[in-house]
């Protein structure tokens, strides 16, 4: 079993690509009108606008075609690649459970650590402040926003995470459920 990579949909880049395309077509029409009617006050701005939006279209197509990772589920833990509250790697040894939560009209997966003090000690100062702020606001310590997950529902992601956590716990922390299966 290898790593499971959950990708993020990039609606913003798609919208930017479509806007660049429409603006390119509009300036192309202005430029053609200026050349056909021999009016330089149409053709020069039309030519400049066409060049600018052609470059913008190429850049936005490049950005839209890039695959953006949202979450990577490995055998040893999870790697959070989300934008702003990015925590990075979290070992399954530090995780007690996962839960689906909804706050600020967004669906997220809450990561509940086993021992909060040990977990906070392992984090960098900025991430530690983020986790403490979440706790002071009665939010989960770590939440991974999965509303933009590509082709996956939150319940599917939660079941994958819970399965990997259970497998990890059965390997490294003997429990009665794992012993009875054998």
C-alpha cells in the first residue's frame, strides 16, 4: 500500500483562464476592427491588450493544469498541504482520532492528538500558536479543510484516514481488536 494523494480542485485558476480567454477575444475583436477600418486608436490598444491577455492566458492555463495536493495519506502519517493553516506531517503515533467537522460553512477533518502537550512540543512556534488559538476558540486543534477535495467526499476521506490509523495502531500498539482478528 503506497501513499494516497488527495488533490484539490482549482476553481479559481479555471475562472481566471476563462476570464483571460474572454478578454483576449474582446481585444482581438477591437484590434481587427481597428485594422479593417484603418483607425489606429482601435488597432494599437487592441494589439497591446491582445498581447497582454495572450500572455495572461498562457500563464493561467499553466496554473490551471498544475496538480495541487490537498492531503497525502502515508503509512506513517498524514501530510497536510492545505493553504493557510498548513501543519505539514502528522504522525499516526500522535493522533487519537479523526472527525468530520463543519465550521465557517466549510467541511473539514479534525485531527485530535493523543497527548496535546507532547504534540505542541513537536510543532514550530507559528504552528503551535495556531493550534493554541484554535483550542481557545473551542475549535479542533488541527482542521484540514477538505471542501475543495477533488472527486472525493468527506466521508470517503475520513474512512481512509481511520483505516490507516487503525492499521498503524495494530502494527505498533497492540490492542484487543487487532489480537482478536488474528
